[in-house]
C-alpha cells in the first residue's frame, strides 16, 4: 500500500512540473530557457564561411600549420640518392684514369684503394710508374668520401686545371723570345692560396716560368687556379723531380740563383737581380731547405721593423719579383 501511495504521488507531481527539461512531447510542452534564448536558424540567416587560416597573425606571429599539412612533407628532405658534385680537379673510374694516363694528361696524384691490384689496376699502376706519377694506397672509404657517391672502382686521380710544361720547353721558349731569363722556384710551398697569389704576381712581373717539386709541394688545383685570377693560363708551370739537381743544371747554363731567407746577408734592394735569374722562395713555415740554401749564389732578406719576424711566402715573393722587374726595366733604359 505504501508503495502504491508513493507511485501515485510521483505521477501527480510529474504532471504538475510538466515535461522534463530538454524534451517536448509531440511538439507540445514548454521550451527550456536555453531553447527560448537560441534564435531559430531561419531568422539568423545563412552561416558565414570560416575565414582561411593565414600563415601569420595580426601581431606578426607565425601560426602553427595544421597537423594534416605538416604531414604532407618530411621535416628534413633526404638526398641520399643524389650524389655530390665531383670536384673539378678529380677524375674517378678505371677507364677515365687509364685514358688520362695514356693521353699524357697531367696528373698530380693517384689514389688506389687498398687490396685492388688485379685486372685493369695493374695497367694503371704500370702507366703511373712509367710517367712518374705519385701513387698512394688508401682506404676505400677515403675515395668514397671524395667521390661523393659516384662509382669510382677504387681509383681516383687529382688532375691540374692546366697541363704542366717540361722545363726544357720553358727554356726553349725563353731562348726563342730573346728576353732576359727569369724563373721562380718554389721550394716545398704547400699552401694553394700562396701558390695562386705567386702565379698572379709572376705573370705581372714578367716571370717566364715557375718550377715546383713533385713531392712535398702544392700542385696545381682548382683552388690555385681561382686564386691566381686566371694567371695559371699564361704562366707555364713545370714539375721537377730533384730541386738540387735542377739548380745545378740551371747554374751550368749560366743562371744565378737568389734565395729569399730571413738570415740572408744582403738586403733585397741592394742585391743584383739582373741577368739570367732563378728566384727561390721557401715554404711558409720552414723557408728554404738546407741543401737548396747551400746551392744559392746569394741570400737576400727583407728588413722588418715590427714585432712579426716573417712575411707570408706570397708577400715576400711578390716583393722580390717586383724588385727584379724594377732593376731589369731600369737596365734597359
């Protein structure tokens, strides 16, 4: 009885309250406050289009791109499948190196991967030995790092931007020109920028040929060519095997050998640079080697009043070349 009484009372109270909030019974009943305050869609008009998201906000701050757009492309583009560009002064591959050796093209140095001695490698090594090309056996990884992903077959050659000239050819050209001989010999100069700068000055000062050793010396390269500002195309460069033997041979032909040395006994402006001359400039750190110094007819120095006790090799060589040019021009008058 008590349960029936409670159920009847609940029904009467429900009728007094009306339908539940948020529900209408068959289109009748009272709307909730939220429904009454919300305008009908027909009265509001069409929904305005959402403006497109801009890359930057009104404050100039960069907006973060939607996640879907960010996933369209990776943050870092992989280029493992694209090989690096080969340097201008490098040849790779057995066929290319073999043909370069057969054609007589100048080669500064040959790199051969350790363990590769069979097949066409034997022919390459034989040709290199015949031409006196320096050969170095290196790890294959070193060649791969230089080749930049290109197929190298374990062989890489450094080639000069222009061909070297034999010393006899330089001497023959000087004889045909009738000019006063003027040669520059670089003793173990290793910096390509110094070599390029000296070639540039040599062209301006009337030097007829530059001599560089095959070993322990900077060869012609793309860096040298760029630093020389094109002078490498006009100044003939010869590679010599033995500096001492070359100097003895030139002295027999009537050349005087002048060396640039900090311990020289003659100031450069008091020295005589006229006549057939070989000007010797040493390396950046050690200067002229002992044997080369002994073969010089005289050693000249550049007086210095500052705290630094030496000049850059290209600067010192340029000063001496211009002094020689000055004396030669004055002697013609």
